[in-house]
C-alpha cells in the first residue's frame, strides 16, 4: 500500500453538549484505499457505450451517480435531467433501480463505484401556492420510512441554516426549475440523522464509497451553531483570554455579530479566524460521525473522500480545510479531491504560464501523507497533459472531463490509462523522490498571515522552472527527521530568500535537467523497490488564439513534441545503475537508453516525446559498473 503518515491524538469532537474536545476513537483499522486511475462523470453516463468505455480505460474508480441532497431534491422532478446530476430517469424508485443496475455493471468490469454525495445544499421551496417543491416536497410527501427510517423532525425548515434574525439563509444562484436554494446545518443532529439514512440508501444501491461535497458553513446562527461555538471557545480559551483577545466578558450571554466561515483575508480578525476554524472542525466532525463511524459500521471497507477546492492556494476565503489542525487534515479519508477551478485550464506560453497544477499536486500529496488524490481542472482540451501531470506527481488521473463520447478524447484517455495500467508497478504506492523540500506555510496561514503563502508560490514556481526535484510539506509536519532527508529545505516564511537568491543557494550536488521551459520534471521510487523513475511532462502546444483559450475539445490540445535534452541524475547512495529505459504512451514498447555513470551520477540523453515521457532507472547494490 502507499506509504502513509498516521498521527493519532486527541481531536475535536461532538458538539451536542458537554466539552468540545473528546478523545477520538481509533479509526486506523481501515487502511486507505490506494489507486492510480479514476474517471468522473456528471452527465452522459447513461449512454450505451459508458460501460464499454470503462472496459477499455480500466480505471480503478468510477465516480458516477448522485445520492445525497441533489438526489432527494431533484430525482422526482422534471428538472433532475439537467445540471448537475443529469438523472437518466425520473422518480426516486426509478433512479434507485437505475443506479443499482449501473453499479452492478461497474463492478462486473472490476471497477469501484463511488457516488457523489451533497451533504447540505438543498433545492426547493418550503411552500408555494401548489405546496412545497423539491427537497421540501420529498420530505413532506415522499419520505419512505421503510427505506429511510422515521423522519427526524416534523418541519424540515428546522434543519436549515439561519441568519441572526432567525430567517433562513438562502440563495438563487442556479434557479433549477425556478426553485430557491437552502442550506442544511451540519451541526444539527437531526440533519446528521438524515445524512445517515441517505448513506444507508447508497450502500444498499451497491456503492463502494462516496465522494462528498458542499462542506460549507455560512454565517449560521441557529441554536446548534451558537451553542457549539460557545463550547468551542470555552474549551479553547480561559475567561481571561476571551476578554483580552476578543472582548468577550460573558460568553454564556454573549451575542455574536457573526459566526463566519470563509471570509476576505483583508477583513480577517482573530475571532473570525476562530469561527472559520470552528466551522471546518465541526464540518469534519459531521464527516466522521456520518461517513466514517456510521458508514463504515454498515460497510467496513467503505471508501470516503471529500470534494474540496484549492484554486491557486486560496486560503481563508477558500479551501474547505485551510484552518484544520494538521492531525485532522485528511484523517480517515481514503483519497483527496481538490478542484482547481479555472486557474489552470489554459496556457499563456509566451508569458511562461503552463496552466499546470504541479505545485498543488505536490502540496496535496505531502500534506496527506502520500494518500491517493486527484485534481479537478475542468480541462476538456489538454487531456494528455492533465493525465500526465497527475501521474507524474503521484496522483490519480484525471479529475474531470473524461469525455468518452468524443472519439478522439476516448482514444487518448484509453491509450494513456492503458499505459498506466501496463506499468502499474511504477505508480501503485510509489513514493516521491525529491532532493529539495519546500515548506508550505500552514502555521502562518493559521495566524492570518498570507504573505508567506504568496512567497511560497513564487519560490515553488522558480523551483519548477529550474527543473529541481522537490517535495512540498506543510511546515508543521516537517520534523527534524524529515528535514534531514533533503539536501536543502526552503522555508517560505523566510522572506530574505527571493526566487533569484534561491537559485544561488541550491546545492551544487543535485540532479540537473537541460529541459525546455515547457517541461516539468519529477521523480518517484516504486513501492518496495530501490529503482528510480523520472516523469517528464511537456506542456508545449499550438495555442488557439492569444492566451490559450480554455474552450474547445481535445482537437485544440495540439501538443508540440519536446526535443531531446541531457539529464544528469544523482543516484541514491549505495546503489548503481543496472539498466535505463524510456517509456511513453505514444509508443507500445519501451526502448533502452544508453548512459554514462560516474561517482554516483548518471548522464543520459532524454529522447523526444510528445506530452509524457518516463525514464525508468533500474538500480542494484553494486558499485562496479561505470557505463551502459
């Protein structure tokens, strides 16, 4: 299995009264599910060629189908056939049977079926001239106790987030079927009971797990949120500290102006950051109670993951985990999904912008302790590059837009996925091989200082441009033992180190790559082997218009092959080279690479490749060979 970092300690707990903190139960019995290939579809999954596509592509996981609040808001309405779920049939029973059959077909292909699960975003109207609509009609008229158990409350509005004046928090962004949008409160124990009923429903449909989203919290001031936040503050601060830090002299009787979650970093205050930290911890508690403890009580091997958002390292105003303590950050998740939104689905090559998620990929990999993960890039054009980028950095391609219904896209996806499947020993549970460590300033972010975050992005970009083999780890995880593994540690909190001075400080005894500026280089070690694998991703292409417009199809990817270049790679101490080969998805066979070896450094000429090139260096315990 992929090497993991496990931290067991006292963590924040249930908020139904009593102390905020509780001793976490040992949840390490289930080893996280490790995989290397995933496909995700919100639409078109009812096509006759969907299951045959899975047979061709051979993913480990298919994220498909909806089982949470989207299902129970829309499946029984004529609007369920549109965004986001695109239900193939109408009706709860009809959709239930359809998904049951789909999951059976997925399992027949040897693939895990993972369902999308919205935990709080409700679509509907509590009351109209014709009665309730969407979720509220389901709750009043269509709740089946034989399937879901008893309804927890009589009035469904008792489940919802509320403003300070007691009115319901709502929006009308999507206006699906002209209906309003409401938000359930994850701190409400009755809502968690409903989520558990829906979890049971999905497991009965044959799901192997859930990808769970909408882990938000707004400025909710329902009784559950107010009581829980006061418990949180009383457990975290003394009365004297509450008065000194926040001006709260009577916590029990205090009325909060707001209890925010995400907010503008410019307007942030210590109390707002505590509210954000409280929001994310309690969202994590809901995840643990509903999916980890309850879900795995029904299905011990249940696969669970959160669908979160990172963008270009948006913090305080984005990222559902930005204020989580490190020991909670990805605990009990099997894998991680982070959406990059629109920040990396286009190129501006003349400006040196490659439209990549390499920094985000290495951050997620390091922060999670090397769990499986994927990135959602909303990329339907550069499919080769998106797959290669994740494969090169220990991730599972690809997060979104695997448009199998487009013949050319289908061919590329299956070609690249079959390549990964054939060479699975290089990818499954591999570990990163970095020579330099770049620290992500999580401690500064938790203190409300985003300056080091910006510096981190600048330093990381320079390391990428210099083709340095480097890993990323949050600074609160970088123990002295971890730091000793690297020839250099770069701390983004040290503002004296500019991108220019960083280059001068890099250790001379490192690997060097004379690669073009459009190529990214990373390295990994196969599981349980001493071998070394180099991953080369080429982002060069013929851009469509100025700025590499993200719209289009795979026909607009138009990659330009990277020319051959020289690489000198430092070999781990005590090992020598036995053989070197070059692989690429565009070639059915590997080819040997000649090399020169001297004083622990091997020199090669990397052949030309289109988008993704892989150099496998077989190592052995010998110091006698000097060339090959």
